[in-house]
C-alpha cells in the first residue's frame, strides 16, 4: 500500500477491507465488539444523516462521544461524509470546551446518549447536535463514495502550546495514511495481529483496520491496570501501544501478582511480540522492567514524533540491548523521514552538538488551523532542497552513527537560583532511581515571584521510601539547585485519555498544595516559636515542625542567607550560613541561638502547643 500516491482516503481503504473480511472482528471494547461489516454499516448510517443535516462542509465537525466503539463509528462516519473532524473530550472543563468550539467555529457536534446532556450545555443556537444513539434504524447503510481527495483535511487536533491558547494542527488523509502504513511496516503488523491502544489517538485507530487486524480500544483514563493486564492476557494481544507512564503501572500490577516469589523471572503475555512506547521518553529503568517481565521474542520500540509530523524516529530494543545511562535513544529516521539538528539560524550543527530537531517527512501537516503566522514560524522552506522542513522545538543530538538522542523540549529549561535547569533531565534522573517507579517534575511559582521544582513520585515500595531517602539519592546525582523543593508521593500518576501523565492536573494540585511535611512538632519555647515564625515567612508555609529539615521543606541557600541575616539582626549574635547547614531544624538552630545568648535551658519560658501565629520579626 502506497498512501503517498493517488487520492487514497482513510475510509475508502477501510471500505476495501470490509469487502475482503466482512465477518472478521474489527473493534473490541470492554462493552462490545464490531465486525468489519457492522462497523461500516453503523458508520454509513450516521454518515448519511451528517450529509443531510450538517452544513457547511468547510468547517470542522466535532466528535464528542464516550470512549469506545461509538467514538470510532463517529470518526469513520465523519470522514465518509467528507467532513474533517475534531475529537472533544466532553469531560474536560466546560469553559475550555466552549473556547475550543468558538475557536473552531463548529456548527455540528456528534455525540451519544452518554454525552448528550454535556453537549447541550456547550452549544450555541447555531450549532446542531446529532445523537448517534437516536438514528433511524431503517437508515441507509450503503457506502456514500463521495469524491474526496487524498490531500483533503481529515482532522484538526488541538494541543496546548506554551500559552493557554490551544493550537489546531491540520492532518490530511494522505499524511495520516502515510504515517499509519509506515508504522505498520516498521513492526510488521499484519491481519493476524491484535493491537491494543488508547481510544483517543486518531492516527493509531486506523492502523489495524487498514490491514484487517483487530483493534482493542482501552480507556487508559478510566480503566485500571488490572483490567489492562487481564485484557492483554485473555485477548492474546500481540501489539501494545502505550506511554511509559502506563507501562510502569502495568508492570507494577505484574509485580504484585509475582510477589509470592521475589526472585521469579516469570515472563508475562506470551502472545505479545511488540511494545510501542509513545508520547513520552522511556527511561533505562523501563528497559530493565521490559527485559525482566516480557518474553525474549517481544521487542520494545521507542518512537519519537509529534502531531505535526507523526512518528519520525524509531529505536528497537530487545533482551540483548545493553542498559545504559542517561536517555534511551530516539533512534533512526522512520519511513523516508529526514532528521537534522540545527542551530538558532536553522543551519545544521556538527554531530555530537545539541540543537533543535528539524524534520522532513511525507507525513507532515499542512500547518495550523487559521494560524498562518505560526505555520510560517514552525514550517520553514528548505531552499537547498526546495521543500518544507518542520522545526520541532525539541532539542536533540545526532551521534556519529546518525542515531538521534532526544534531549527534551527547548522550553523545558528554567532558571533556578541563577542556574539553568532542564526539567526533563531532572525527571529522567528521578525515573532512574531504584526506589522510584515513576516520576513527574513540574515548575511551580513561589510567592516571592521565583520558581521552584515540584516532584510527584510513585515509590516502588511506598511503606519503605521517605522523602529523605529520595533526597539522599538525588544528592548523589544532582547539584542542590536541581533537587526539587517539594515532593508529593502518589499511589499512581494521573493519566490523560491518551495515557500520558496528566501534567495539567499535577500543576493544579501543586498550585494549592503544601510540600510533604512530617507530622509537626510544636515549639516548646518562645525562642523556637520565634524561629518557626521566621521560617514560615521565608518558606511561605503555615505549618512547620521543630524537627523538620529546612532544606527538605523547600529552603535553599538564598533563603538560608535571609534566615541568617534576620536572626543576626534580631538576636545580635554571629550566625554564619554554615551553621544553618549543620543545624537545619528549628530545634537545633534554637539551641545554638540560646547558647549564643548564654541563656540556660531552664530559664526559657514555656509556651503551649497550638498557640503559635505568624508575626513579623523586626
């Protein structure tokens, strides 16, 4: 199949497959299954209604169905009706969904009974709602066969940029098909395969259906890992596409079932032959887990891509792959892609030099929906070759063998205490700690108009791992300014519908959370109370125990200097910065100050616990 030629469309190729294998199972969800014939007929019934009711055709059609079979029916119907579509999660905040509909100027929403009430709260008077579950049973089910070109838009996918304003990335039938076929060829996907994937990844949904295989649709956001494990096992899944975050949770579920024998080398899922990692960069610890828990015949693949160019780089991992340090390679160009690393002027840099990753590929997007300025900024003309090149805003290094190493986003660096810190790198180091199963690091603003790092971690053995343990491990690998100021221990990472770490939820949590603090011990003396109040002002915390470590509460050397200066002014004693490092608790520091004041412990006035309030220290 060569999607780069002619006017092939997604739905036409699926219709051709329906003619070949009408009774083969096409889609399986936890609720139902569809044969190729039934999927096609249900999509046709909806497509006929769309053509009759939905105008104009040059605006996107919004699909807001619940995750599952209804969604893929609606997506296929939209393409058959000659519409290009936008997939909308109706469970997202209503304000965001309304802004999306306004941005798109959408006039039609296709939903089902599960999403009907929410859809009605979002639409204006000029927007029509079509309920998939209310279609006439005697509606036409024949193929429409409308004249649609391969370069026609198939989808606009919304992503968040560096600002809150979403951007719409356009994808044509031809670009989606080229990406799907290229990835199928890379893993030798065939009609006998059973491929499990998330329900929200548009380009992946068509991969098994183009070749007569079976798509298992799993809701990574709504279902648990035991369900995923059971599905993968009982469904004899042969191809699994997921994010590293989901992979780690799946392995954790496997490890629990294997806990009866701590030294077991049991391998799971004998039918599984390929694990495709996508959406996030895996760590070498993920590779170790794969090599321990999965069959030697199973291959792990690290894919690097973006919505603008789909997957453009691939790296194959097997049981013979030597586990390294740092970042798992992104690998080598995929499917006719050309990958270069360029400087700020767009010129190629020498091998081994970090720069921006630039990509040329047949699966390249036409650009951004109604954003010619952004399109011209990110999609440049390669004058030497006479074609387009996409600047990814990702940093990378090409090694001497042309293997690409992904170094994180250009905008993932932040200045902390005058040092430029790569947040992605800190996250990788956390991921590689033996005690940590999964980690995510975000940037959090402070009350002092500064920024600090907040780490969300899932421990391998929560009952045995403390924040102090993690800090000690990090201190052996990172300078102090790169160690997160806050740690939040989670039972599991929140997930988006795509199976990625839900960083927006983490940001919202961090905005209102206090750092992890051991149970507070109230001050016993007025001196301890005064120092506790001072720490609270500098650290912007309401609750501090006298045995809490200043640096583990988020303090740093700059804050320590403020503490030392304020104490010297208040008590007129010498207090060097080194003393605070040696005595990092209120209790120990108060003892030092008391000794400096020559006040015997028995002369210190006692105070009742719980009576402390913030006040200014003049």
